[in-house]
């Protein structure tokens, strides 16, 4: 398999083999995952040996909301790059996209752009710290790889374990940052209040995802709003995963959350690098008092991709389609698992459904599921990002494959089906 051969080379040349943890073969199917693609279209991906797979897994890690190689978006990008992608002068689309994002989020007045999710949240945190002249960040959820976030793990215990990824090692993060970022559990009003009363005078901002797998309670949202009002600390909502999936724009719009800053990435540009920090002028203006600047934040392809993607979201009501697809995927899992008496728990917002096996060794079951689905021509795991490219025929094929896979897993001990090592769960060294 050419993909695995190349992956073996990558491990020697690129520490950690991939640039994104979630793309490691070890998280799917060690030694057997195709790992690299030659081309992709719609919800189909071809590996280096020319095998085609239907993607019912990460769909470009949540970026391909309209599907891979979506013509309308790609045409705009090609036109932009033919006209010069980055010059001495600025791309006028910056102003157009800023206006569009403010039109979608009328509570906001200003926007900064970046290229990746993690750096965009780091920008938001820097702006809030600059505005407040204080250091402490209270947060829940996952927010990327930057020092401000990983510093929460400097205490020696795995404080971030409840926030998507466990075992994140903060080696290399300055120890001086210890005690500058504290996590609280989503919906845990008492934990949040406890942190606020402890650090009241030093809080720079509150950072949270609007939603990950469970809905925020009214009491939780009211508490967050109340703290924001009394302490005048900006509320930063990280929309990098949830944004543009429940509605056009931030999920906060449908959840009743009122941010001071909302951060977007992933879905806003259908696979081209683009991120945005959208906020109220009273806090955003502090970006002028600190140095936040980078050459490639000014390039054009991400801007035009984003403008076209948002136009299509509005025209096609993409969020309605992906919510429907995701809820159908949940139904497929539910029916097949009940039919074959496999105990699973299904969670996640409809456009990003996921499930967990309840068996004694859930990682073994997960690996076997991925292996059997791959053999049937699917990139599949226990998490799926729904896409506008997922259509009825794809869902029917997926349904048949899942039913057959669960049947096989119910008839034979998964240990006897497994052809490779069990997948990894946590962040660890690759050998
Ligand atoms: C909520 C959230 N914040 C931040 C990030 C980091 O974004 P990126 O991987 O583009 O740096 C992610 C990525 O999955 C995310 O889901």
C-alpha cells in the first residue's frame, strides 16, 4: 500500500508524521489506513493506489462542508490566483468579507482575519488580555495548540482531559504561564462561579465553544452573561467547529449566546485557509494597542473562497441539509446497533454526529469498525462531519455498509477480526 509506505517515510522526516494530530493513521487504523490522497471530489477520496472511498469520517476535518473540489468555490479561487494572490497592496475582499461577517452577526462591528483556527483564538485572547490588562483566561472546550491554552496543563495534572483531547503535553510552554488559564466544565455553573470568585480581579476573558456535544443550559448561558456584565470581561465564543453548521454564521445565534468576540475557521471557506475574529468595537479596538500581524493573513484565495462559500450557504441553506444528513447518520447507527445488539452511545450535534462503543475495550471495537468499513470502500470512524455533498445514494450505501459491519461484529469476537494494532486514543509519541 503506497500510502502506508509514504507514511513510514513521513515518520522519519516529519516529527509526529502529520501536521494535524487528527490525521494520524494511528487514530484510525494503524498500518492499514490509506493516509494520503491523490484527489477528492464531492464526498469521494482517492488514495495513492487509485482506490476510491466514500468519506463518512472527517470530511477534511470539517472543512469540506460543501464537498471536496466544489466547483463554484474553486472557480473563484482560480480566478483570484490568476490575478495575483498576494501583492504589496491589500486584497479588497478583506473589506467585503468583514462587511459580510458583520451583516451575519449584527452585534459585531469589527473583524480581524487569520488563516487557522488555533491562531485566530490566540488573537482573540491576546486582544482581550490587551483590553483588560489582565492575564487570566477561564475557558471550556478545545481551542488549539497555542501556549495560552496548553498552559492549563502546566499544573502537572491533565486539566485539559475533559476538553476533547487528553494527554496534551505542555513541554516547551513557558512555566511562567502556569496559573494563567483555567478550565471549567461546560454547563457546570458552580465550577465557573468558583473560578470567578477566586480570580475575580485578574480575569481577562472567558472562552468557550458555543456547543460541542450537549446543548448549553439556560442557567449556564445566563451565568456566563452575568459574569461578563458584572466584571466587564469579554466573552469569546470559539465557533471553529460549530460555526456555519447550525445556521449561516455562528451557532451562538441559535443558542441564545451573546458574545463579544466570535472566532471562525474550518467551515467558512470550504477547504481554503481562512479564519476570522469577529467582535464588538469596544474590545476589538484593543488590537491596535498590541502587535498582531502576519504576511499570509493577507492572501486572497481564502477571502474569495469564504465569500463564495458563505454565498452558497445562504443560497442553498446548507445548514439545513447537513443537519438532516447528520441526523440520518445517527438513525443509521441507532437502528443497526439495536438490530445487532451492539451497545453504543450516540452524541454530538446533528451536523457532527459521533458514537462510542460501550464494550469493555471500546478502542478495539472502534478499530474493527474502521477496518471493516474501509474494506467496504468507506473512510469511516465513530465521528462524521456531515457535508452538502452527502446525498441520498451515499447515505443508502453507508446504511448497508454499517448494517453489515455491525452484523459481522456481532457474530465474531472483534479480536478475531482485527488485522492490525488497536487505534490510539490519546496524544502520544509515534514510533
Ligand atoms: C473549537 C475549536 N477551536 C480551535 C480549533 C483549532 O483549529 P485549527 O486546527 O484550525 O488550528 C479547533 C479544531 O478542531 C476547534 O474545534
